[in-house]
């Protein structure tokens, strides 16, 4: 069941009957009045959030992982395309509309300079004190006088973010209700965000936000532009927290901090501010190809470092055999990749430099240096104290650029500003070479 704090929206879950509760403010009543009613799937009118839009992603009943011979395998729209030594393919495409929250799985995608369209355009952040070290960083805004600033949060600090799920709705010209006057069309679609009620575990709290708000929406809702720290960068981002009701925001803070001794006091939801002329995108350098070589400057929104992250299923299979638990299962979602590939032998990707996927080329820029985030179970939000980091530490410290940190997966940069990609696309290896991990320059 789902509790809808902001809007009445049909939940496309697998339950046949879902209860919806709408909070209505009544002037002459001291507390909000709640009314509940039921919808039976297949017998309801099209919910308002669908007007002019379609839900993006593979059907909800197709899970990202299922038990396989050693690790979780990915069920996709390319059923029957099993990788062999001479058949390397895209096994799954995955986006994370809100950074560090539950994934949305795609059958095909549009690659843009920041990576897969719709990926990591939002991030939750908490208010933290500005330290002297912050002010000394080259990227810190020199004119910032505040004593506190917003800093992004992830499953590293708040593992239960993995249980915050999103439905992504995008404008669809083929929809019978499509109109540029429809709010969801005018605002680039919407996200329906849901998470377990921290008190009533059998309920979900949900709220809806526009995906790419129009200028008129930004002005009407008075989104402030705030400095938000993400790693060494301090971009200006749109604070869209005003779209979330006070009740839903309070419940979300309580839910996310339920595993911690200290309550999450200040929480905000930010969006990449890409609508202005000076788009607040973070330029990518380090091991990425140069602008003069590929014709555009690689950039990211709220992704950690590079536009795309690629993971080889065989490598996860191999890592699974090193776990102390010896269960032989390791959920690929722990590693939060965009491109899951099948076919190559384990860790063959370690020395890839240039590949072709479908009709487009991709620069394999760097190995992925691993933090403790993969220790979080993506299904439960429980953080293991040891695995799989212990197993990776055992034999995956393979890059001289980060000799004390294990690596798994590859960071990828598109060689063209736009391209199409789909599940089942063949992968061709064009060039191999050595990798040397480059961190951010000292002082950042």
C-alpha cells in the first residue's frame, strides 16, 4: 500500500489492490483529514501523472537480478542472448534518476554528454558546516560567506537510500492525452518517489516532482539556486525541496536516519541546473579524452567522476567465488553500473581502451576505484561490515595509480556527443592499453 502525501497517484506495483491516502488541509479542523479509497488494477481511469507521458523502463515485474550459476544474473529484454567467447553484448542498461537511490532498468537509451539521459540528475543533500579545508579548496566559491553548506549524500552514509524508489515518466507524443499544456509535458515528465513509511512498514510514502521544470515552474515554486558540494566540486544546483510536502520530508528524514544514532536534521533534494546558459555541469578531465580529440567537452551531472560506468558480469561471477560467505551469489546492483556486459572473460576489461557498442565508439577511460558502498545490500539497505570489500582487497588492487584501493569495473566516456544504445548491442574491442588511475589533483 502507498501513502500519497502530495498527489493522488496510482502505484504500478504488482499488488492487485492498493490503498491511497490523500492529505487534505481543512481550515476549520485542527489536524489534516485523511480519506482512503481503493483502486483495482485494470478498472481505473488513467491516473493524472500519466497524462501525456509514458513510464520509462522495463516492466516492474522484471527484476534486475535473479539467482544465477554464481552471481545474480540480469534479466533484460534480450532474453536468450547468452554471451559466448565471440559474442560480447550489452546485458543491461541502468539509470539512477536520483543519485544513490534504487535503479531504473532500460531496454534502450539515449547517450548524451553526461552519460545516459535521465541518469543522476537529482541528488539528496544534507546541511553541513563549512570547514577551513573547504574554503581552501580551489573549487570552493570565493564569495560564499555562509557557515554551512549543502553536501550530497549517498548510501555510504545513509544505506537506506537504496530503498528509495523512483518511477520515471517522460512526455509521449503518442499518448492520447499528450498536450504541451499538460503540466507533466511542460515540465519534461515527472518522478514519482516512494519509500517505506518509518512507522507503518506495510505502507509506502510517496511524492511527485517534475523531472525538468520549466522556467515558469521554477519561478512559481521559487526554487533557490544553492551551492551543493559533490566530491571536490561546488556547482550551483536547483533546490527543489519545495515540491515535497513537510510531512513526506519529515518521514523521509526519519526513514533514512533510522539506522544511525544521529537524526538527519536538514535534508534537501537538488537537481542539476542545466536550464541556464552557463549550465552547471561538471567538466571531466583526468583520464577522459580531450575536447580537441572528440569534439566536445566531457561533462557529468551528479555522477561521481565519468559519464558512464561499465561492469562485466564474468568479473562479478569471479568475485563471488572469493566471498567468505561462500554462497556463490553477489548482486550486481551493488556496483551501480550503467552498462552491464556479458561475454568477455573475467577482468578482460581491465586493459580495454576503446570499444564499439552498436554503431558508436566509447573511450574506456579508467578503472573504477571502489569505496565501501558495494557492501550495502541493494534490496535491504543493510551494510555488511566486510563483504565484498574484503574479497576485493584480497586480489583486486591492480592499478598502480591507486595501489591501496581495489578496482572493479571501468569508467567510460562517449566518443561522440550523442548516440543510441540498447540491450543486446554487440561490443567490439578496438584498442587495448595500460591504465593508471588519476585521482583529483591535490588540494581539491
